[in-house]
C-alpha cells in the first residue's frame, strides 16, 4: 500500500489519559515520525469506569472518539488519540477472558478517524468472591498481584478500594472488612495497574501506526487500509459460492474510496452450504 512522505515527520498528536498509556503508545507512533503529547487535564474516568461507579453511556468506539476529540480540543493540535478497552468472556465458548482494545486517531481538520482494533485472550480479567483469607494466595497468583492490581468491594455495593499495591496492605484491608461479610475482588483493568493490558495497547498502537503510515492513493489522507473481505469463493467440488473470501478490499476512512483484489483460490467443501449443509 502507498506510504506517506516527508510530512509525516511534522505530525504531532495529543493523547488523553491519566493511566500511563503514553508509554505504551508513543514508541510505535515515534517509529513513523509522530510526536505524542500527553494531555492529563481531563478526568477520563468521568466517561466511564470498569467497576461501574460511572457507567459508560456510549459505545466502545464512541468513547474512544470522544477522548480523541477532547485531546484535540484541550491541546489545540490537529490530531487526537483516544484509547478504550473492554473485557469479558471469549465470544465462542465463554470459557476464558477476552480483551478488546481500540486506538483511534481523530483528524480535526479533515474530520475523520483512523481506527486500530486488537482482540484476544491475552488478559487477566477475572473476579472472585472472598469468604476468608485462605483462598487469597491462589487469587493473587491468578491475578498477577502485586504487579497487576486488585480492587476490593462489597457484593452489591458500588464503592471499590483501588489503592492496595502490596500484599501487606491487601491482607490488612481484607482482614478488617471480612468481618462484615464476603468481599468482591477483581483484577484492576486500568492500564497503569495492568501490564498485560499495556502490552495489548502497545500491539494496538503498532497496528495504528501501520495504518497511519498508509495513505489513500486518491485523496492522500492517512489511514488507507484493509477492511473485511467479500465472501463468495467457489467451492472446489460443486462451484457454488461459499462463505470464504473471494475479494480482498482496502478503503480510505476519509474519502471512502475502495480498492479490490480478486482472489483466485477455491474453498474447501467444508465451507459450502450445499456440500456441507
């Protein structure tokens, strides 16, 4: 795909965060000549928290877009970076944790966004109900504590204690509060307290940098990249169209121009609704 020329070295972007994400994102952008400015004057927790004290009132993408636009407004820069993560069970069996990270770059001048999504099971996302301290060692091991944070609350209550950074403080807090009944423990998914999440953000930043370095052959905007392919590859046995890809596609997020590359491969009958209904 086309790559942008010398003006890449003149680009600066603002990142809105209070959770240390700058360290995970800046290196990849520096690799394509972008300088990342930290903006921490806005409390991003006001847009939503993982523990639910503040509910996220919009979609995953809209939350990242809001942060990116705020980064532009607060910094006065043309480009703003928004980062948003979500966590849950894997989409197939629901048997393991699943992370979804989005990095989004907003161009305030041309009014469009470039997105990079990263998804996978690389997360320690988990929660427990604690009745006594006997199970605490196993919980700490599974969470990766103290390298990874643990937060403590009471089942059914909205308040959480998030400042427990070592085993002594954690044990002391739990010992004081277990007398009042079971406690709820969960992994702290805030980036600065979760190195596993930071690694996923770094991977997303590498994908964003690659996308930003690719320009549209039509309008010259950054972000020209591959999108979902078209299905319909012919079955190698009967020739009927299948759910497998028959065309690769690239699209510009600014002008929406699309390029296509037909694929000559045939699909296995296992993907054919006629041969394998």
